[in-house]
C-alpha cells in the first residue's frame, strides 16, 4: 500500500511517500480502507519527537481517519466489513489502510459524508469532553475560547452554543473572528491587537467568565486565567502557541478556581462507552444542523507534509483533511 512515512524525526518536508506493508488487525481491532484523514496539531509534534506518544520508527502520522472496514480482527462483534466508520489511531492514518481499535471507532451515520467524518471525531470529541465532562458547562454560563478559529476551538464555539452558554471567542485576526462569529460566537476578542485581560474585564463587567477553554497556552495563558471569575474552571487543552506556560498558584486560590486538564485521548481509552455516548450526541447535533464542521483545505496524500507545514504556519482555519 502507499503511505506517507516518517523515517526519522524531523520537519514535515522530510516525510517520504513510499510503499509500506498493509497492516493486519489484531484482537479487538479492525482494518480500515482509508478515504480521508483529519489533520491535527499532534501530527506536527509526533514527527518531531515532541509528543507524549512516541511510536517506533518508521511510522506514518495521522491520528484520525474515515473510511470503510475491509477486515475484522478476532473478537470484533459490533462492526461488519463494509461499514462506514471514523476512528482514532494516534498515528498511522496517512496511509491507504490503517488498523484501529474497535473501541475507538464509531459508525458514521448516513447524514455525514466521510470527509466531514475524518475532521469531526478529534476536534468535536475533544471539545465535547472538555465542556461536558471536565468543565460541566451549564446553560447561561459564560466561556472564553482561545484559538477559536482552529479545529478544536471552532468546535468548542459550536458545542458551547448548543449547551446554551454565552461565548466570547478570541482569535488573532479580523478574518478569523468573522468566521467564529458566523459559527455562533456572541462576542469577539482580537488578541493580536487588543489587551486580552482588559478587554475581558470590559466585556464581563468585571465579573470574569465561568470557563476558559485554552488550546493555545504560551503568552495567552496568564491573561486568560486572570480573566476567570469566582469558582471558574480553566481547561488546559493544548499548547498550539508553542510554549507550555506557568501560572502563579495564588491565582486559582484567590479566585476559588480550578485548573482542569483535558487529556481526551486517554479518556477515550479509559472510558470507551462514555466516548461512544458523546459521539452519538455529537452526530445527532450535526444531523440537526447545530454543528457545521469547516474543512478549509484538502491535500492529496503525497502532499501531506505540505499540509502539516500549512497548519504549523497557522494558515489553517477549521480543519484540514488529507485525501487518501
């Protein structure tokens, strides 16, 4: 089969498009004929040996895939050959065929095409878990979403609105803010031109927000946390800004606030039944028109390295998909 392979750790330009052996599904696994692969920020880290998961070389990046099942491993009972599915793979999805755990695979409803499915699971699954299980966001509460035009951020905007929250979306350009407003954000902050802390104080009339959703980290973490209200919840989702920040621990003390980690991949592995329930709710919201995933660019598999570079250079809004 054809695959885009990381033969040594380094930049995306050094990935190699080549022939690779077709994998075999083991117990509890399925083999998927990949049609689309969703691109995510960890894909840029894993090829540079900067991610918490470190696959042995050589390997293909790509952590989520949509396609059709072509083979079942021993013990798999809830799927059939030919089923349209979306799956999490951690890596390996930049290839014509990929093995996935049946526990981390969901049936794609007829209401969703496979390109959308490949861009849906990780972004929307992460944001749903963050807002529902970790933040316990309630209708009427307020939330600040950083990096709101990215895949996870835009999903968080739509999910927070579906939950009845008041959404303040923050991004780095007027174009990105126009996009998030079109996806339901109530108020906007341009943190490239405006002081985040003072702008948030004005928007919330000094009260602060109930929840901060932060997939960016870096220099935005401190002013974002200082924008949280009493009893707030600060969701640590990722560090797309590059630097892992530090926060003075007196801040959560005086605000009675909680710093809440969101490790969605481990949640899926530990709680597959709850993950399946979350995905069922998300698929239903999509069918009802509440969620409108944005695919801003598509790249063919041989140009997967260009797609990763595009994402690393922050040219992407919404999601990028790889056409296998």
